[in-house]
């Protein structure tokens, strides 16, 4: 018989609920908190400042803060967002919903009405005026993986549960911290919170791994298709090891461009149904052993449902796998793929990537009006190894999909949720999470106007992104769908390049308005010792061909065969 002595495990200690929450957030690698101060969260923010463990970013509004937390989590693995009850939480919910759609773990802490108000049914501000205080949590239940209202009785347990749930499931969570309990002391464990995946069911893991290995080993033309969960669950290494063993091609959905080094000998390119290159469609759609990682058929990621994935494919998700009629539950992706990569036999022959033609530097007429083709050609020459490209939904996203990325580049976008304005908030988060890398923001004028205030936050913290803003008079991607000349697709023209001086007087940000390829090249040659803000003026009817094709497909899906898109002149 053995006994546990006091020295063999750490004794619990006592600390305040707010300090324990802050400690747990710091233990999982969060060093910055995004949000907006409000009276229900001020005591928690004071505890944060007293502890000196976090940088409080402080955003212009809660929606921007949610976008920034999303971008930070994509680079850091998890993030923290702090809002106040009602007005702050509802303002942030679009950004949190985007994180849910895009599988991004954000811990949303909402300073809420005091517990005594709940107990006594007091009518409080920032509410509907009625003593019913579960409405915000019910709303967040639709867009988060877990929710809780902290109390002195459950705080320690629920804080750990929610943070672990966010990280394990790669989804946001929501916790309410009543304003009158953050300073109350509770008994807390001394051990740090360790982020670890649940272990797979041993029998299910073995059976599933063996079934996948057998299917891939016997396939004449195995292939691998990646969606965003390949990034979120950090399984790229296992998949490339498997591809090398099988000599199998790897294709990616547009949600995870840049995840695989595009010079890798097994990388095919992007798969988007009928929008794919013929050789990519052939390899994916005719594979008799397709391993699909987290693939979701969303209109914006599968070429408007023009994809044709094999019915007998292997569908692997974060915690389950389908192989034909067989379903394996309780198997976790990274552990599973490690087992598959170890067990797969090495094949003697298979996919061989054809030799590519070296890309020539752009040769565009310097004095011609700047057009999309020349713009993206110059951007191609500017992008370098290790860059983070944050791209807005629409023409900027379409342009970035066409780039040949150098090694170790990352692309951050909202290919599924598609909330315009996301990229401006998101780049604030990526800059803070990965300050050692260069960050390039690609955005259009219409999207920028939704979240432009966050440029001031970047300047306040002396952050140095390169901002590429296309000024073409409105919502170009919408013009490709419906309303080429609709006034609803026009916007007010701003002096965009002047905004850094307005938003942060005395700034040393470099700005330029460019109208020709020569002017764009000159602007990009400037030293990158501060923010570089480039306003590129283009014709409002100019768009990348892929954006036009995508817009037409979307119109056909949205409006059907008798829709307005068939009227002459309605679309670009």
C-alpha cells in the first residue's frame, strides 16, 4: 500500500476568481487581451493591470476586438477577448460567430451584471430592461462550443473546462464573469493548466488507423485533400510525411492556401471544383483512395458545389472518421495521423510533380493606369519567405489565391464566414501574435470602411504592417454578383492615404496614392521602418477573372434560373 504525502503533490492555494482566470489564460500562452472596457469588466481589467502579465490592446469597438482575437488565435493557437454585458457582447458576436465558422479558439470573457442583480431580479443597464439575464448566453450558445456563468462555487472548474474546450475543439467559448465576484477568493489548484488533447479510444484508434492504411496502401492513385482543420489541428507534418511515403499528391481548399510549402514535390495546388486546374481535378476526383481532412462542402470553398469528390473517400475530422459505411468516433486527428503515417508502407512509384517553369519578374508598362493584373503581378514580386498575408473577402482574396507563395508564408482569410471588414481587425491580432514576421494586409475600400478605426490601434502600439488598399469606388465583388451599376454598391470616396495622420497625429507612417505600376513599385521600394499604407486607385469595373467567375456562380446559387443576374448589364 502506498500513501500520498504532502510533498508529493502541490497543496492548493487561495486567490481571487479574476486572478485565477488571468493565471489560466497566461498559462495557455495568451499574452495579449483584446476588447473594450465597460463598467461590468473594469474590476477584472484592474486585476489584469495589477498583475503586469498581459498587454491590454484596447480596441475601438468590440467587433474589431473579436476580429483581432481571431487573427491572434490563428497565429498563437488560442486568444482572449474581454467585453461587457449586453452592448459589448452583442457587438462582438459577429466576430465570435466567424471564429466558430472558421474553427478558431477564442475565449470570450464577458463582464456581466452582478450576481446580486440575478438573485434579487434587479433591472440593470446594458440589458433589455427586464430582469432576464440569460439572453446573451443563449445567443452565444449558437456560436460557441461551451458557455458558463461563473460563480464562487463553479469558477475554478468552469474556467478550466472552457479554456480546454476551446483549445481541444478549436472553437470559441463564452464565459460570464459577474462584476461582484472577480475579487472573491476561492481555493485553486497549484498545478498549471496543460493543453492536451483527449486520448483516443484504443480499440477505435487501432481499427481506424488500420483501415486507413489498408485503403491507402491498396489504392492505385491515393491523394490527400486539406481543409482548414489540417491547420487548426496542426497535422501538416504528419500529412506530408504520409504523402512522401505514398508518393501521393496533396491538394488544398482555398481555406488553407499557404499551409503546405508550394514548392513541396507533392503539392498540387488549390482544389475548387470546376475552378481547379485540370490536373488537380483529375488527381482529386479520380482518386480511389482520397484522404479528406476536415473537408466541408461550402459554396465558397468548393467552386459553387461544382466539386465531385469520390463517394468512397476517407473523411477525417477532429475527433471522428468516416470510411464508407464505417464510422469511427472518439479518435483524435493528430494521434490518428501519427499512427497512419507510421504504419503506411513506402511505395516505389506514384505521383511525380512536373517540372515548373521559373517565374519571370513582372514586366508591366510603368505609365499605364494601374489594373488588377499588373497590381497582382507586382505584389507577386514583393511577397517574400515567411510573410503573413491577411486578405479580405472579395477581389483581394481572389488575387491572393493566384499568388505563388514562397516557403513559410501564411494566409489568413475568412473564406467561409466572409464578414467584410474582418481583415483590418485580424491583422492587428496577427501582428501581435507573430511580431517577428512581416504582415501584408490586402483589403478593398468598401470592406475597409467598416473597420478602419483599428488602424489607429496599430499605430498606437507602433505596429508596422504593409497595407494594400484598392480604391475602386465600392463593392467590386458585389458588382460581379448583381448590380454592376447599382448605387447600393457605391461608397463614399475617402482620402484613405491621409487616414494614418488623422488617426494618430504625429505618426511616421509612410503613405502613398498610386495610379500606375511605376508608382506602386516606387512606393514598395520605401524602407519598411514604419507602417506602409498604399492606396491603389483602379477602375471600378476591373476585377481578377477568378473573382468574376466566383461572383457569377454565387448569383446562380443565390437567385436561381429566373434571377436578376440574367438581365443585360446587371453583372460585371
